[in-house]
C-alpha cells in the first residue's frame, strides 16, 4: 500500500487519479463487450455441445449442459 502511494505521488497523484477517473467509462464499455462476447459463446456452446457424452475431460463439472457451467468452462 505504501509503495502504491509513493508511486502515485512520484508521478503526480492528482493527474494519475484524474486519468483513471476519466477512463472509467471506456473501461466499463470494454468489460461489457467482453462479457457479452463470453455470454454469446456460452450460449453457442450450450446449443452445440449440450448432449455430448461425458468423457475424461468433459465431465459433470466441465460441460455445456446449462448456462452457468458454460460460463464457468469458458472462464477456465
């Protein structure tokens, strides 16, 4: 924590914080886009691979049988 404060103060603390605050909407837009693309791929995997039989790697925890498992599998 102390190192972070020293870093911010050494490079102009107010300028750094202003830059982060002004970039927050763009960062939020990028995260929303990444979330939307991940959800679309999860839904696509749900439609394509929901009826695949369990094997070594594809088991009860790693599957596309429901949307939650699909999202978790994509995040892994």
